[in-house]
């Protein structure tokens, strides 16, 4: 089912992959430029949401702060 596929895709987001993406992005939100030093929590976001067929691979991932990530939700760019 589609829900099962989404669950499998999300499970590919390992702690190691999350760290690699944040390191690649300089531990900085790719939309507003905030860092943890600014008091924000950083997330790794799927550019194309998993719910809309996006894959958990580095070219579809980026670092966003909690505010930018929550604002984006599952919207496409």
C-alpha cells in the first residue's frame, strides 16, 4: 500500500544520513540561514515530500530550521 511505501521511505532517514546532510549544508537552514546558535532546531527536509513520491536520497534532502520546515509542511517547491 502507499502508506507502507511511505513508512519504508521514511525509515531510510538514518542518524548518519541526517548528520551528513546537515554537515553538507553547514548546519544552517537553507531557506533563512539560521543555525542552532540562533536558538533554532534544525531538521532534514525532503524537498519533494515523501507523501508526494519524494525519495530519501541526498539530492532530495536539505537542512531547514523548525520554523521553515513547519511552514513548508508537505508542499512542493
